[in-house]
C-alpha cells in the first residue's frame, strides 16, 4: 500500500527527447577536443618531426636542462657531447629542443 502511493506521487519523467539531453555533453566534448586534445596532438606531431630531423652537429637541450652537441644518432638514442671528453647517451624522447645555430651559449 505504501509502495504504490509513493510511486504515484513521483513526478512523471519526460518532456524532451533523448538527443536534447545529450546536446550539452556533446558540446562539452567538442570544446575539449578543440581546446585540449587537438593542440596537444599537434604539439606531439611537431616534436616527433623535430626528433626525426636531428643530425650530427645539432645543438640540443634535453628535458633535464642539459645542453650539448649531437655526436651520433641511432634509432632510439643519441650520443650527446656535453663537455670535452664527456659524452652521454640520451633517449630521443628526452630531447626538448634543437637550439638555433646562431644562439649564444
């Protein structure tokens, strides 16, 4: 008896179709795509192209802040000269930037 009266008192759901209830969610996804996802994908693509273009003699900076000159390029790693007689092997992913040739040290 109490259950049936409780169900009877509940407001009737309805008014509007299923699509209109999803419009705000779709708009939020579109905004996130253009403000967050797309620029991040573009930046990742540019970084991959920069890594593919690295060659011997390029001046680079690692993501750890180490400056050096590329001595040898392999498939996944790069040998970087950071001082006289000091060379370190760095994974390509950790190269942050290729410095311009005319930049002062």
